[in-house]
C-alpha cells in the first residue's frame, strides 16, 4: 500500500493537468507525522502554496540529527519505509511544491 500524490492545476480543460507525481509507502506515514509539520496523506485539494511551510518544517525535523534516534523507531522492520526514504520523499515533495506553488495536491491512498 502506498500514497500517490500529484501536483495538478486546472487550466479550464476537461481535466486538471498533472505537473508532477510522487509515491511513498504508507509505512513512513507515522514517521513523517511525528517529525511534525506535514501530513500529505490529508492534503487532497489543498493549495500547494499552503503546504510549503509545513514541508520545510518537516524536512528540517527529519534531517535533525538530534531527533534521529526518535524517528528511527518508526523505521519499518521489513525495510519498506526507513528514515532515509522519508527524507527523500519530503525533499522531493518540497521541490515539487516550490516549482508549482499555484497548483493543488491530488492524493490517492
């Protein structure tokens, strides 16, 4: 099971235009949530500009070496969802958000 999150924008056509897409295992949901600031699982329809600050806070927390032990408690024992995966996902999500602040998120779980 995984989260698919898309940056989309309405151009007036039949369907919104997809500007970018990311996927991550649900195994990192709790780790990202505990890190603080961001919960992409609940961002359906949300303006991307409204999430950039949360993504920055979350990434800073995930990269904080003083919190590493705390956050590693949420690493999936099966290897599918580790702190490194959370960092990479939030880093890429922030880059997508900063590239398209006028778009909205579409979330598929």
